[in-house]
């Protein structure tokens, strides 16, 4: 029996999604072992995490634009190749600085995968099946996140380097399978020119603003360095907008933001990421400090997020095909807000079952939100704008996570001295010795309260119908 191309394409993108999410969850679990073996300081390790996110956030829109010019297939396959090769080099790193460089190269491969995954699925599936396909893709994120800590704990018995080596067979299979099965099915305009000026201005502005938002809380919002980055970011984006309005072939079509439907959809992605990005990070420290769990056990107790996300994603995707997306995205964000509301009252006496309940609720909310949101954006895009459309969505998601982690780190650092924070990361300390418990609990409550407000605001944006974009003389 011949398998339809749409399912073959989905199998390739699902493999890429599994590779990227599995790498992320295993890497976090292995950080203590990596720090000890490489004798890396906390600042270097922080940059290993943040640097990957910075690169991915900045590059994804540019890659999406290139995909709309030259096609998706070989960019996606290149992502597998770069990610796999960088994983090999990460496993051979002999210092923290080497690992930082190799992880940034790995982020380039991850960006190529992220920028093209949803676009390939959208090209392959009819609109009335797109939600189901995206739901299946999203399910893999939940599955990968759930098994990541378990697999990471197993691989650490053989050494942290194996958490990178495990990517190699999956990457090789993905490269070969993608090269055999993927096709260029979308008809794209020819003879387009790449917008170098817009790309440079956008990349500079995004980098400057991400640094400002991530480190302003640490260094001080009014310090000269942060102010310089802030001014650089604002000026760069001002010049970027002016350049894009004049460009014959803009790097980013500004009509993506003039359409109220797309503006609401993108805003809800950004706000949801800001609300959710630091939750797992904060709970990891809560488990280690208050409940005295070791790092691996703490990671395992975060799997409820992934379990209900994996359950909710395919259900919401199928429902979106039948009944539309807006109600499901709003419901998902409202459910997530409910979980965050419960987290606001966390204390030293909170029972583990209660935390698990709130995590299950938040994971379900995420599962209901993601695939219908992606469908709502992609179903109104003509083929030659799908790459940039999905990349902008990914950019907002990544940027929200970076902002969320930056704010959380700034608040946590006020309650946990740097040397204690380092010991907690290394697994050399479990428990609350040297930690200002009252300030720590107050800090995470503040973060959860802000996250609840932001999540509720995201639900409000998602509930707005808005007008779809008008692509004059452009076939959908």
C-alpha cells in the first residue's frame, strides 16, 4: 500500500521535533555533571543555555524568509546535518567555552529545523486536516519532554558526553529519511532578492533587546551597558521598519502584523511563552531547596507538564479541524492560567500531589493551545509566505522563553547567593543551606503571579476574532 506524501512529510518533521526536544530536556538534566567535569563556572553554563536560545530566536525569521525563496527541503535536511555534526563536537568538548561554541553551532541546526517544520506540514496537508497533523507534531514535544529526564538519567551512568552522542543516530536517520521522502510541493516566486539590510538591522535589534530583557534584572535596568543595548535595539528596529517599507523583497512582510487576526495570534504566543518559560526552571529549584530532591529526581517530577501536553495536543488538533481554532486556543490559555493561579500559593508546606495537579493542568492547557494556534496562523498564509509566518511565531515563542528565564533568574538571585546557586546546579548541595527561604518563596510567588496575569492576558488576546490578512493579487 502506497503511503500518501503528507504522512511521509509528517514523519520527517516529527523526527526533527523529537530530536530537538529530547536534546533540550536531556541537556538540562546533565548540566551538573557537565559543570563538574569541564570545571565551568555558572556564568559560562548560563550562556550555554541562553546562547542557544539567542541564536535560535534571531536566526529563525531569516531562515524562514530564505525558505520562502528557495524551498524547504534542503534547508530542513541541512538542519539535521548541522545539528548532528554539532552534537558530535559537543560530546568532545574539553572546556566550557568550547561547549558554548559548539552549542551555538547546534542552535543553527536547530533553527533550520524549527523554521521549516510547520511549513513543511502546512504545504503537505489540506486545511481541513492541518490541525490534526500539527497536533501529532506537538504530541512528540510532550513525549520527548517526558522521556528526556529518564533517558538522561540512564545515559549519565556512562558519562554526560553520551547525551550528545545519542543525537547522532537519530540525526543520521532524519537526514537520510528527509532526503528520500521530502518534496518541494509549494509553488514559490522566482528571482526574488534577499534583503540584507533588513536582516542585519533585525538581527542587531533582536540581539540587543534580548540581552536587555534577559540581563537588565541582574545588572540593573539603568546601568550604562543595559541602556546602550536598549537604545541600540530600539534604533535598530526603527530603522528596520523604515527599510522594510521601502524594500521590494522585504525580509519580513509587515502585513503579518497589520492583520489583527495574526497580531492577536502572535501576541498570545509571546505572552504564553513569557508566562510559561520559567515555570519548570523555578520548580526545579523548589524541588531541590524545599523538598531536598537531587537534580535528576527534580527533573523527573517535572514530567506531568509533558504528559498532559502530549494527551491534549492531538485532541485539540482534531477538534480545531472540525470546530475552528480560536475557542480552543483561548480555552488552553485559560486552563494554563488556572494552573498558574494554583502555583501562586506555593509554600514550604505545599504537598507534592498539589504541585503535580497544577503541572498537569498547565500541561493540558499548553496541549490545547499550540496546534490550534499554529493552524490559525498558517491557514491564512499563501505558500510563499508560510516560511516567514511560522518563523515569526517560533521567534516570539523563543523570545518569550528568554524573557521569562531572564526575569526568573534576576528574582532568584536576590534570594540565593551565586556560590549557593552554583552548588545547586552542580548537585553538590541539596536543601536550603545558605538560601534565604522567605525571600525565595516570595520571589517565586511573584513570578507565578506575574505569569498568571500574563497568561490571562494571552487568553484575552486569543479570544479576539480579528480580520485575516489581505494578500492582494496573491493566491493562497
